[in-house]
C-alpha cells in the first residue's frame, strides 16, 4: 500500500493570537476547495499558547490535524514550564515533533530523552515525528549516514515494530534549516533511502516500507514538486514556508 504523504507546518516560536487565527483561518479557507481524497495528511504544529485556538478553529475541519512542537514524557508533576501528553490529548493533538535539531542544539536534548518521549507519545496513542539530521561539518566529513543511523537507532530503542510503522521520521539536514538552501532532492531521496534501510535492519522490510519519512529544511512551494516526485520522500516538515496560508496551501497542492 502506498504511503500517504504528510505536509506538516512547524510554526516554531512564531504567531501571537491574532496571527495564529489569521493563519489557521487562511489554511481552512484554502483547503476547503481541495479534493480530500487526493490531499496529503495536513498537520500544523502551533505553539502551545495557540493550540487551544487552533483546535477550536479546526474542530469541524477533518482535513487538518494538530501537532505539538514538543512534550515532556512524564505524566505530571514538578516540571516547571513543561507540558504533558494528557494536556495535549485535551486538544486532540495527534502528532508530536521530537528531536528537532533546535531542541537538540539549543536545549541540550539527548537521544535518550528523545527515545523516552517517543515511547511516551506512542503509549498515549499519539504519533511521534522523530527528527534527525546532520551538521554541515558531518556532511563534509562523510559521516552523514552513520550519524543518522546512530540517531535513529537510539530514538527507536525498545519500541515495537507495530509502533514504529505508524511513527514518522523527518530527515532535516541542519545546514538546510532556515537557510533557504534546500538539500538537493536526489540527495535527500538517497539519504532518506538510507534511513529506511536502517529501519529495515532494525525491524523488517515491511516496517521500513510502511514508516513515513519526511524531508525538512527550506522546503518551499518552488521545491516541493520535485521533492514529492522522489520515491523515498513521503512529505515535508516545513518551517518558514508554513507561516503564510498561501504558501502553505501551495505546499499542500504540490503534494497532490
Ligand atoms: P525551515 O524549517 O523550513 O524554515 O527550513 C524546517 C524545520 O526546522 O522543521
């Protein structure tokens, strides 16, 4: 069975209440005329403070799913500033982005912590979008594939095949994030193919054939069609180009 593509907008630390409303309203309007049977799965990841509003604005729009940009794996307690899976479930959040390079690099998140999050998310019945990616230095040193194998192996440690096949991986080369310089589509396809081989090695070819692997890093309406034409690329995790409704709708159309 073909893997259903995903177009996911990662808002990062953007959009106050008014901006969030304008963006969600624009997306809802833009997709209202699109044929649901041809659409990718559309996911938006607002900030925590905009989740309630986004939930309210899309509650009658089954074509859009919500993601959180992070979660704490503990059920509750003394974790100042953190948000639990129970709280996300209140807003019918279906996906959680974990292991984003910004969280790894700026907030010191380890592979082990990301693995704990993946397990907690799956135990709650939500879907992790597990990010991985190499630095420019690692790419130049020729260690991209081994680095990604290490990140994926650690992120999936102890997770069952049935949970892995419904999970999502996002390959996001760090040098391509927010730089306007997207990874060449053929090379992104090759690298994602390597990640799929890692999943096949850890689990089975069947699991590898089912898991969806996205590309992220300066995806734009002008790059999406070529990216989606690659057989290994199952969609995009998009930052900057997901912040304007017109551009996000163009990305969705590019994946149809
Ligand atoms: P970008 O961000 O599209 O702005 O490069 C992608 C991401 O970090 O998920």
